[in-house]
C-alpha cells in the first residue's frame, strides 16, 4: 500500500507560526491529506489538494466566565464534538475515503480527537511539539491523567528530537511507542546568501513570537553588555506577542532605542529576503515560568541556517541537534547572559574567512538533516510500518 488517506487533526488550522506543520503535510508523498480542526483560521496555508472538513457549531466565547457558563460551555463542546465526529465519518463514507491514519498534531489534540479515532476504527499517531509537553500538565494537572490514558490508546508518538522523546518516557509513555522524526524546511527553495562580514561590525536579528520561552530579554541584555566592547552593532527584533511591550519598555528605559529596532511580525514567505541583510540569528530559548518550552527546537533556526546565517542560541531542549556548537553557531546555557555576551563579541570580532566557514557549515547541516522532503518521506514510512504491523 503506497497511497494513504491521512486525517490530520489540529486545535487551530493554522497559525503563521506553525508553517512547519503545513510544510510537513504538504511534502508527504502519495498521500491524500484531510484536515479537521476545532477552529479554522481562514486563508492560512490553504492547499486545493487537501480536503478540509469544517463543522459550523462553535464554542461559545464569553468573557469573565462564571463556573455555570464554563460547565455549560463544556457540555456544548462535548455535544459539538460528537456531532462533528459523526459528520466527518459520514462525509468520508459518502466520498468513499477509507482513512488509514489519524495524525494528531499536539498531544492535547490527540486527546481531544481520540473518540474520532475510535469512530473511524483506525490507527492513531500523535506528535508532541512544545507547550503540550510540560506546560499543559503543569498548569492543568488533569492532563497528567489524560496523557497516561492517551499513551495506552494511541499507536505511536512522534517527537522532533531526542529531548522530546525523553520527556515522554519520563511521563510514562512506553519506549516502543516513541519515534523521533525531524521537522525541516524546503531547503531547495531557500536562497543561500554570501554575506560580507568585516571585523568590528555585527547586525543581529531575532524573529519569533514575543513569548517568555523565546528569551528576548536575554537577547537584549546580552546585546546591551556587548555594546560596551562592540560599539558598531545593531539588533532587530521581529514578531508579536504578550512579552513585546515588556521588551520595548526595557529598551527605552535603558536608552537602547538607537541600536535596537522592534518590528511587527512578517509573513513567512518574506523571511528569507529579510534575513539577507543580517549577519547572525540570535534566539536564546529557555523554560518559561509556566514550564512552556520549545519541546523540540524552533524551525526558525533552520530557516536562518539554510540561508547561510550562523546562530547564537542555547542548549535548551532539542536545539543542540539543530545548531552544531562551534560549527554552525554557538550554544549558551539557558538564561546565561554572560555567555551570550561572549558569543556576540566573538561574532563581532570575527573576520570574513572564519564567518564563511560557519555560514557554509550551517547550510550543509540543514541540507543533510533537515530537508523537509526527506523527513516527510520518513514520516510516510512510519505510517506504512504501522499499517503493516
């Protein structure tokens, strides 16, 4: 069996920051992809070759919800889900589509769509990515019990790297149900830029949502420290999110506005051309206070390296697999401003010949291990092995 029908389940299909999920699905060979979601974000990552199944009933959105409203809303959601799942099964039957795999993207979606899997009587694959690993059960302990049940119900759990796999094992997921399959980028479509890098200059950039786990405050503080020895530098922060005003306030309070620009988020298709004008991508990921983490690693690090841009990041989660320390960039311990400062200064004083070595290693590393076409093929092989078993 080579041609597969796969239902992909999501909470929301699909935020701009989840472009990696679209690339993974879009590159699955010989696969009919069927998208179901609790909520569809219109016009985002639409593909005419995909089948989309949307249901008209929505969750009631009420501000300052009382307990009575929350309980009522929960009943509405459960009723809606039952109807939605029956609607999906009926529609697929009418279209004569036999589902071979349900692939839930995020552990919480795996739990929420478990009854759809039962209704379709098929195989269930669940991918964990980030906040679903530790933040969700930390903030809502009921998810610890739900995950244990999900570990029994689902057939396989996919992680981006070995750190994520270790988290699942520690939570009680059976070893034999865990597999590592990397995400990636469409490296053949990403231009490689030969950047001019003189000693005594540096243009840094960070593109990410302004969330605590992205480490913006450590970026800015390390940059501020490095300015004392490296005056010919600039830093550009691109994105939106809840931490943005806090970061902007720090910048103005410490008179950094002449050296640090804060820009709104840009569309993913604009990223590569934007990166051309910068020397180094900085992204010091860390655990947030609420246990939010990268789980795996930010795909933005791959985007940057594919263009030939070295990276300054941290040893957080699976980042050491995406960024090779001292070859494609430098990795600092989490929240270590002193070490981040040292690496900024290292790149500032770096001459063209050494910079070019980092640049070419970065591109080669992504080409070898993070080509999404190859990693999507591996995911297809994982699907087929489950069906054969």
